[in-house]
């Protein structure tokens, strides 16, 4: 399916309905800046029914902003239900309907009895996504966003700010170049590290880390801004996303396909922590989302470009 371009004279967004409905690019027209990250490897546009592992998922991940549903994190089996890495919705085709107000994407999922609609629209310097989940039967899911910032935002040092007051380092993500102590916690923006305290408000070069932003308040937000003021501010509904994963990759992963060449910082509002997939998160005592038959849930998230 051909990518869809949304352009309101201030922003230009590219959406790929045929592969996860991912927002693959977001440009600020006045400055010519791209706000979303790309990958330093070549990907394929062929959709999947689900990704059985991270390596397969990465062959479809070109950066940008995929949705994570009905799973986020590792592939798993939840009873008789098999979930792919970051969920079926991130790699499957979506039905697309263009209208004067934007673009509506719809998918009836295979893994769970759910239909989701996602309405993407531009308003001035703001990109908004409204999502509605309708459960046709009872099910348990993880629901999140994978907003991968980068591009011109990371041409130099950048600052990360948020309404979160608490941080938790992932206990299961400890690559050689992660500066964090696995499972450590602290008050924003400081986490305990292997060689002292780590300030996440100034993400350093050459690292790879995964942590959780917690206690975000009733109107959660996070922003990434470079020194001249160009930035992106993300705000979202606390229900169903009371927390957010933060993933920093500034050349810290040297294994293929990364090869130390990727630079991206992802803000990932989510229902659930830890970021280990539905089955493992629930086994660890993490909150997952249980939907009753006939239940309808709504969520909204916005990305506002901050001009230099």
C-alpha cells in the first residue's frame, strides 16, 4: 500500500498503512528539520502476521512511530495466544481512509478479539493521534506507542525533560554499554549507574539503555530539545498510559544491524512495565490491560514541534 502524506503547511507526515500504520517521517517545513529517527540499515516493506523475535521485527523497523498492540516487548505465549515482538499491530497492514480531517487507520486483530481505529491529524505544529479500542470478547493486552525521536533533533547534544518524578531502570536490559544498574530506581532525572549516578536529562553519547518514566501526574508529557530550541513535546492521556518507557540508543549497540551507527531516543507511553512482553510482565507483577466483551477504551497522544 502506498504511503500517505499529510501536509498542513507547517508539518509534513508520512504514514505507511501497509506496514503497521507507522508514522515513518515527520518534517517541520519552515526549518526543513526531520524529527523522527531513521535506521542505518535497509528494511523491507513486506508486512508480517507477527514478528516472532526482535531480529525479525527490526527488518521492518525503519524508525518513526509504530503502535505497540496487543503486545509490547518480547514475543510470548499467553495461554493459547501467541504474541509477536511489539505486537501484531506494528507489522501488519491497516485499512486506511483519508478524509479532510486527516487519516483513519483500522484493524481487526487476529491474536485478540479487538478492533482498533487510529485517527492521525495535523493542526499547526501539532500531530495528534486518537485511538479507540473495541473489544469483541474478553482479552488481556499491552497497549503502547513507540515514538522514536531523532533525525535533526540529535545532530548535537539534546536535553530530555518530563513530568515524571520517578525512574526505574529495566532489570532485563543490560547490554555492555548501558550505564545503568539493572533494576535501579531514583528520582527524575537521576538513576544509579555502574560508575556513578546517571543524569537522563542529558543522554550521553555511545550508550544504550532502557528505563521507565513513572509518577507522571494527570497530564503526562516528555520533551526532547536540542540546544537551539528545536524540539518535540509529547503529551498523552494518563488512562490507559500511566507510564512511559524511555529507550536511548546513541551508538551504544555494536551488534548487527546496529553496528554502533544508530542515534535515537524513544518515548513510549504504555500500559505496562516491565518492558518484557505481556506474559513475562504479568508474571513479574506488572499491570496489564484486561478488556471485557463490549468494552470500548479511548486514548489520545500529541507531538508538538517546538521551534528554535
